[in-house]
């Protein structure tokens, strides 16, 4: 057979170990991404089912808040999946989706605190509002000074 038909060899030694680790990391990232999508679908379907059950047994307001909570959780899972996909493509961690996940998580917590029957502490609400401000500022900063766009 010709040289073209020769089997491509994998690197050996340290280079081989690095190659193996990179491929193992990619495989694990793919599995995690698939599991995140499955979880998002399950949470969304259960949220919709719970919404219709809650409407018949409780107030529409309570059902809507619970559905919004589930939808925000699905949004967090989707954003994390997006981060995994971008990391697989670029082979480095992408900042903006992680900041978006943090922002959605804080907003979700604020909605939960405000919708619960227990009194919310002023300190907790102030901290959550400060976190929203920090995440928004970080998103603005990263979008303005992202090195990949230049």
C-alpha cells in the first residue's frame, strides 16, 4: 500500500497523555451537555404539568410564580448548556454565558424571596440587588472589552 494509506499514529509520551486528556474532556463535556438538555426538558414539562395542577387547586398567581420559577431554572440549564457548547468549540471557558447564568440565578432567587410568605430580610434583598448590579456591570464590561471581537 502507499504512504497515503498508512495509519495515522497517535502521539506518544507527554503529548499522547495531553491528547488523551483533551479527548476525555471533550467526551465528558458532551455527556454533561446532553444531560443538561434532558434535565431542561424534564423540568419544563414538569413545570407545565404542575402549573395546570396548581391552577385547579391554588390561585393562578401562585401557579404562575411556580411556573416562572421552573422556566427560569430551564433558562439557567440552557445557558449552562450553551457555555458547554462554546467551550467545546473554542477549547476555553467563555465568560458571557456564565455571567448570564449568574444573573438569571439571582433574579430567580429574588422572585422566590419576594413570592414566599415568609418576610424577606432587608440585608438579603440588598445583597441580591447588589449582585444583580455586579452581574450587569460585568456583562457590560466583558461585552465592551472582549478580545475575540477585535
